[in-house]
């Protein structure tokens, strides 16, 4: 049996007519950048995330970048983020001339460890970026308390966690702002790049709207009140995302059913299944296990036709581009161990029960043979 890590075609087949009709409306109107379709999507997205505003932008990376620009982060500033995350979380800090300060993770949830982050605060620290990795939210109560004590901004990197909840709050509504990615592989994925900044802060939302169009007001596009970028969301992406947003909760439920089935099938084995923290409701953007001799196990799964991925094989503090920061092997042991052990299994909504059983059985055989 062949089981892909992800099958975007299966989702598209179910929504093809809805999506084509929505895209045709944009083509007929010939309004391709921002405009009324984007505004409708922003309104629906804000309501979904529990925030007053959603500002559509060109990617999840640009959502983070634009947020930091709006907050005035720049040279001489430090921003704390986990070292176990996608590169964009730290890359945007560096692009503004600020310094990323890497923190270790909670070994159970893979999210930033607030206690370790607290030890890394200096007089130069301006913000913390907790990443809601693999679909569950970080410990926002501890992070917000820490930020309040030190006067720091909290920007949620929710690229993998739209719809996730913690103690009644949705991802993007627990910090000053939250940043989303609509890359095609995300739970809410477009037909290319796209992203959004969600916030209930009126002033921050307005700044982000200006920054996404080179700092120009909508009613005076050749007057630039600040230096921004070109971070606009395309209307075709918004049209596709509006269709998919209506189905998002049912997809989350399917992912959660699949995760529960994996939990049962893998229980009592050498496979360490995901740990969901109390109060958290995960949307399982990825179902990530820990296994011994990970690379050999992954090779065995590939031989049996099972697609997997490693998110992430190298922590950010040990990346070549950050050698000048002076981190060494062993500085962040939780991140480093995770990079050696993690393995993402197929969990997309359209998976069948037989496929899940096959993946679990194949994984157990592979682990037992190591």
C-alpha cells in the first residue's frame, strides 16, 4: 500500500466546483490584488480567530516580518524565539537587523519553554515569538505573564495552528497579534503563498495595512507615511481561502480522529506519540512522533510506501547562518534531541482508516527491528 504524507488532490476533488466558481468571480471582476474579495476574507478570518482585525498579506513569513516592522523592532533589539521551528520565525528578526535569541523547548509539546525563555531576557529584549508548533498552542499564560513583567510584545507564530484553542482562546487571539500562513500544505492552504496578521489592536492593524503597501494610505497611494514593503494578498488566494475556511472545522475534526486512532494503535510501544498539554485543543497540522534510530525507521517506512517528513532536522541555533551568534552543540538540548527523534506521519483529513492502520503497523515493525 502507498500512503502519501499529504494528498492535496484528494481535497481539491471534493471542492473543485466551489473553488472554480469563486475564482471565476475574481476573473470576471478583474480585481486581482486586495479589493472586496480580500476584505470579505479578512472579515471572516478575524471572526474565526476571535480578533477584531485580520490583515491579509503575501505569506506567513511576511506576516511575521510586517508585524515586527509595525512594532519598530530593529538594530540593537533582541527577540526571543524557539530554536526548534521553521527558519522564518528567526529569519524575519535578522532581516530587520535585530538579534534572535534562541530558547529551548518543552520536550512534551515541542513549544517554547517559558522558564528557559525567562532566563534569556536582557535589557535589549523587546519581544517574544512563541510558535504554536504542529497544531497546539504554547503556554500563553506563562508567556504573557513573563511579557507583562518585562514590558515585551508577544507575537504568536500560528502558521501551523489556525483554529487551535487553549483554555477558551483561539490561536492568534492570545497575544498582541498572531501570524498565519496559507501555504498549500497548511490546514487552511491556498493555491500558492499567502498569510495574515490577526489582532484586536486597532493601531497595530492600521500600521500593518499601511506597511503592506509601501506605507501608503488606501486613499492616497502616492503618499508614503512610512517605509513598508509589498506584502499584499492576492484576491484569487482570498477567493480560494474563503471556500476552504467554511470546511476548516470539519477538517480539524478529521485530523483529530486520525490522531486519536494513531494514539490507540501505537500505545504501549517504543513510539512516543504526541503529548497535548492540559487546556489545549490541537488541530494536528502534523502528527509528530518520537522514535529511536529515526533515520533508519524512516527509510523502512519509505520502502513500504509510507510518506513521512522530518520537521526539523537541524535546530536554528546550529544553522550556519547563525554561527556568529556563538551557540554550540549542547546549548539547547531539548531542541537538539527533538531534531534527532521526530517523525511526522500522514494525518490529512481524507485519509482512510485502512491507511492509518497500515501506517501504524508499518511503523511498529520498523521500530521493533531497530
